[in-house]
């Protein structure tokens, strides 16, 4: 990622791209061009050094929202089988870098993926919701007592965020904001 390419990244609107279960979902930009290459390089091509640039982009967007509070950053978890195959959770790497920039606490233990779901990209919204049903589990003993900021790379239909929000709320954790680096459209 060179400075010129980083400068090509464009922020989306500062309005929530969605509101799910009363929770604001913000998307930093549109999943196209340089942002798409950045995400795909990190996610599929083992270019882990790109985590910093995605986190920086997300953090700069987040700062523009002027949302105050003390947050625990929760990256969307992968199932252990996906981690075994990919060797890392790209969003955990992004969350680590985001926390360095923001000073927030990283929390990778609050919610885990207990269901080995199919990749979402070819599924309809209905299929995504079925695929993700009961996919997550919360360990309230790992709650840091702070607002929750969930990070993900792409918010297409919002199904992943929706299932995580439902699972967290079922455990009485209601102070949640979601931030994706991109969305197909804003």
C-alpha cells in the first residue's frame, strides 16, 4: 500500500448505512477499486501488513463520526475450522491495529463463532440469515463493561451484524455500534 493508493480510498456518508435491532451500522466506504483490493489482499492473499492500512482507514472514518465513549472492540469471529484453513482472522488483525490507533480495548473472547458457517458471498439475505442462525455464543464473564464496537470487513446484507447483535442483546449487552470497512453501496 503506497501513499498514492491510500489517498484513493474514499469515505462514504457519515450516516448509518443500516440500523439493525436499533443498532447503528456504519460503513466506511464502498467495496470497489482500491478498497476492494486492500480487503482481498488481507483476507485471501495473506498480506497481513495491510491490516494496518484498513484499520487506519476505519479509524479515520470513525473519528469523523465524533462518537464518544469507551469501547471494547470486537472483531467478527471466525470458526476454528476457518482459522485453521486461513491461519489467521484478518479482522482480528485489523482490530488490533484499530485499538492501537484509538486506545480502545480489544476483546476477542466476548463472542465466539460456534457454528462452522458457509461463506456468505453467494447467498441471498434469507440464506445468510439461516446460515448464521445460532452461529455465535457470548461469554458474559469476558465483558469488559464498556460499549461494544463490532468490526467487520464487508457489510452486504447486514446478516452477520444482525446475528451478532441478537446474540449479544439476548445476554443483556445492548450498548453496541457496528463498523464495517465497506459496503457494496452506501
